[in-house]
C-alpha cells in the first residue's frame, strides 16, 4: 500500500477478511490518513475456520465497491484475493459471483498461500477461475514468501502509463517539471504535462506542507490537453491563485486558474491550434505586490500565417477578465509572436512595469537573422497595446536566429534584458527614457492692423522675438548630466508665401541641456507683410536627442511623446469690442425654389442666399452645404467654392474678411439626377461658419423637400359610335355594338405600376348594356348600381378596348347617355403624374322622330323638276339633242 501510494495519489485500498465471518477491515473511506490506515492493517487478526471465498467476493461487490463506502464512479477497480485453502462452507458459487454485473471490468489477481492451495489441483483451479487468467494467479508456500512477488504485483497495479489504464496509473511519464514556478508565498509548482494520458496537471508542494498536491481539471478533461505546459501564480491581498496553461485543451487551449481551495476557473482560447496558454506571465504593473494582469501567449495564432498574439486579462475581484491583446507588426506572417513573455521592470521610468514579448520567427530575409522582441509599456490604466520598441538582431548587426525564443530580465538599479536565440543569449542594457517638452514663447504674438498690408515699399521693422525652453518631465536630468538636443524651426510652415523671415538663423541648432540650463538664446524674426492677413502664422519646432561624441547615448526620448511643438502668431482683428469679434449673419431669408423635386421632370433646384453681416467683421466665413446624392451641383455664383466628394459644397464668402454691413448673394443651382430615386424626402443642410474665435458656427438651416419620380403618360379615349340616333321603329329591333377605346401613351421611365380604372355608367332609362369583351384580358370586371368597373394594371403604354352591346328599348328625352371614364392611379408617394390622367367619353342616345306630312313630297317633286330642267339645259348645250336631231334628219333624207 505504501509503495503504491507514493506513485499513485488517487489509489485507494480496502481490505476484506473472510473466515467464519466476512468483514471489511479497511474501507475505501479510510485512505485519507495513510499512517492510520497502515496501522489499522497491521493490527488485523486472522480469522479461521471457513473459507467462504464466493461470499467474500460478493461482499466486496456489494459492500466495498459502492459509492456510500467511498467507491468512485468510473474508477478502475481491482481485487487481489489471498487464500490459504479451497472454498469451504459457502452457500454461494464462484460462477454466480463472477458473473454478476458489478464484477464487469474488475481486474482480479489471486494469490494462493500454503500447501492447502499450492498442492491441490481443485484449489488452484478455483484460484485461476477467480483471477480469470493463469498469469494473474500467484502461489507461494507461505505468507513470508509473498514479499518476492510483491514488486511484480506493484508493477501490475501501477502499470505502464499510457498503455494500461486505471486509477492510480497516471503519473508515470507525467514529465513533472516540464515547467516550474516558485510562488510569492514560497510554494513550488511543477507542470506535469504527461499526467493522465497527457491531459496533464500540476504538482504543488506548499511551503508548510510535507505532502504534495496534484491539481488537474475536475471534469473528465480531454486527453492531450498538456495542462502544466506553463505554470505561474497570481497574488492579491486575500489569496493566491495557481495558474497553468493547457495549450491543447479542447484544441483551442485554455488556462486553468486554481484558488487555494483548488476551485478552478477556465479561461478558454479563441482559436483552434493557437496554442493559447503555452506561455504565461502574471504581471504586477504598479509594483504594489498584487497581480494586475495575466498575459497569455498564443504563439500559433493564425490570421494569414502563424502571426501569434498575446491575450491580456485583467484581474478583477479575484477573477480574470479579457482586456485586449498584444500583437506584433502586421507584415510578419510567421512571427510566432508570444513565444516568450517577460516582465522587464520599469525601463521607461514611469513607475509602471514594462513587458517584453518575443517573436522568434519574424524575419525580413529567410536566409538572414530572425526573431525580435517587442517592448510594451505599463502605465496607470494597464498596458499600452502599441509597442514602444521592436528590437531585432539586425539592429546591432548580429546574425542571430530565433532571437526572442526566450526572454527574461534582471538588474535592480539598471535593467538588463536577456534574450535567447539559437545557440546563445544576448544581454541588452536598457537606456533611461526622458520626456522633453519644448515650450515656445513669442513676445509679440499679434500683428497689429496697421501692419496688415503687403506694401513692398513699406518697412516692416517689427521684430518677433522667440524664446525656446526645453522642459524635462520624466527622470529629470541629474547633476553633471549633459543632453545634446538638436532642433530646427520651420517658419510659417503651412504657407508658400512666408510672412516671416530670419536673416541670421541657422537651419539646425545644437543645444546642450543640463540640469540648470534648459533655454537657448532667443531668436529674432522679421515680419515681412501679408497677403493672407488672417490665418495665424505658425512656427514649428522639432527636435531630436543626439548621442554624445563618445557614441553611447545615456538617455532616449519617450516614443509616445511628441518631439514637435507649434506656436501661432495671430493677426489683430477689427472688432467693436476689443479682442472679441462678434459677427452677425443669418440664413433666415433663404429658401428652396421648389418643395418637390420630380426626378425626370424637375430641371433645377436652387437656393439663393442673400447674406448681410450686421455685426463685426467676419473672417474666413464659409457656407457649407450638404446635399443628397440625387442632386448634382450645376452652378454656384458668384463666389469661390469647392465641391467635395461627400456631397458637400464649401462656399467661401468674401474671404478672408466679410466686413461689417457687407452683403453677398450666393445662388446655388443643383440638377436632379435622372435615375429613379427611392427617397421620398430629402434635405439640404446649410451651415455658416466664421473663424473669428477659432471655427465658430454662425447659423444653420435645413431645407427639406419631397422627392418623386415623373410619370409622363397620358390618356386618350373614344367611343365608336359616338352617338346613337334611333327612330321609334328601329328601337327594340336589334342589339347595337358600342366600342370604347382608351389609349395610354407616353413614357413610364421609372416603371410605375399604373392602375387604370374604367367606369361605364348608364344614364339611361330603358336601354341595357352588356360588356362582351375587354382587352387586355387580365383586366378585371365588376358591376354595381348600373355601373361597370374595369380595372387593369399596366406598366407599358397600351390600348384598352371594351366591346359592348346595347339594347335600346326606348329613349327618354335628350339627356340619355352612356359615359365611360378612364382614370390612372399609382403610388403618389413615389410618382408624380405630369400629364392627362383622366379621360371621359360620352355616347349620346337620341331618338329620331318621323313627321307624317306632304310638304316634303311636293318640295321633292319641284326640286326634281328643277334638276331635270337644269340637266336638260346642260345636255342641250353639249349638243346631245342636236346630234340626235341630225341623226333623225339623215334618217328622213334616206327615206
Ligand atoms: Ca499591482
Ligand atoms: Ca514603465
């Protein structure tokens, strides 16, 4: 038992003795205290008489291997049966017990002791039957000889890790010590990645405890998780946290955090194969002896290649919360950034710890040096996620390979960083960072009104004196320390026409800064007149720190602080109240030329602004118009302007100076696009700004308008016939055909869905109307209260033909008619009809009356006679009768 316990922490023993009675001498529950358990075993007294082997096995299955007596579910179970004789006085059979369900999976060994077993065939047969295999049956001539087979039995119990499974076989090949860590309170942690079939675990030896504790995942964790690949610890005021990475846990990797009661928290990785948890760093950023952050390397993290990254967790109320990530430079696809992480002390002197991260495969030249380390600086809120420095072997001219595979730091007054690479380590000495803030001070920082001309004949004797001072902020200069500062001025740097000149200025100035000298001599400039007498004159200074002549710099500038400063010189402005120019320009009177833009119809949209400055002079007054994409700027007059890509116009109103009482008129003309718009409303915004006190809003206004798409179709209509004139006799005799034709023509450019509705209404008393056919055939027809309604849906110009039949029984008066009306409707929110959309066709019914009188006959006869006379006269004139007369004469002469 003792030997097994030293290598198997979770192996538990129970001992059952069987003789006249069967009793549990040691239960599985009594294993917690090893010494006590061993003493209990030593004091067992042998029971004699009966050998109820089958009942003893039955007892083990029903009384020992049960959860209430300490048997764990899924644990591997084993019975070692010792007997000094064959079965006797047992009412159970071996077959019965060995075939019980509870016996499934229980590994059995049998040891026969003494001549009553060793020399008896039946007893041996029973023992082999119990063990299930001849190889698991051992025999000894007496109990003392047991020692000889003990070691081979132990071997069988512990087995070979990874080949034979079972509780207690798991710490062989555990690779304990793969990683190690000494905690703040003196405990030792050893990662054992191979434990439990490479699911891994941590062996912990606490300072005050003699025994070791094995920590692993409480749940049945996947094999090959490699828990223990990395180990570290975090400490906060009240407790310790033991932390270990399992880079292959669930394939994404995970970090296990155990508290002092071994309760665990799992921080999962976020990408399969990223090896999250391979590297850990618990970081105390502010140096108050309490951990603030946990940095977890995922060196195989993939974006395009295997870039790697470091995830940052913040320790908040005893738990870790995600707090960003660190990355290397984007251009290195196979960097393995995060392969090593180390706290390197406070290298930049801000009292916050800084971190180095190794990226051992970064390279610009696959055959040249590879690897780099990145420095990330701690600050009040945590860790800056932009690196301050990247160091690669080419920086110091060395052809190192895999530089950054390992990183650590040492040193107390000065910090050193040691970086591992293939076959060696490089020690880097850190330089102390200094922040230098230059200050510019101009004596005359305003150009008076009288000077604001560009008169070449005028002498501008105004001298501008500029004083520069360098202020060291961090790690102040110590006595006898000299810093070489190199600086340059750029006068009026954003203007082509410079308004300042300097006759005696050097391009680059060198200045030696010491603890009691931080300001070089003042410099004098000349103002040389101005075309632009409004925009401030800007003087820019930038500086660098130079290495001293012996070549070794002592300080380095902070990368996060600017090494540039700008000083402005203003122009005096003419204002009612000195120093405060208040202009007064309003957009109130401006308005849009139309409230609705009809795409395809509206030619232009314009706004006319008439702007008057009722207040002080306004400098750099600008009207910014933002308009929707359905408009194009056509014309802007009469001011200077710019049209930007994002549908904006900047109109420069009387730049630079929109004087008091001055007036300007701006007419902006837009042209709507021709493409269909889905907008129903749009706005143009106008913002008026001035530059008197920085950029300042003077007024603003929004102009809203409706947007529709043109529908340029119209209707024509006719009836055939247009009138029925029927005599009394003709009525009721036949059906009469009546056809209505409506034609939709024009352009439906924006594909409106047009509903054409035709109503045929009878204003008749005794006439019936029947619709015979309608074209197109997909129109629908309905009839209600003497009115037919025909509804058609159209997109393209088309003709609608309605054939009807009337049956006129009688016509009452002169007002009887049939009226057909066609009307077009459509979505009026989107379309605007711009032509005839309604057409009415009227068919009149009239009765013809026959008057029975002779007058017409007489008149007709006279008319006929007159006609006859005239005809005769004409015929005579033509010689019709003469010829006839001649023929008659010839005939008579022959006679
Ligand atoms: Ca801290
Ligand atoms: Ca720092």
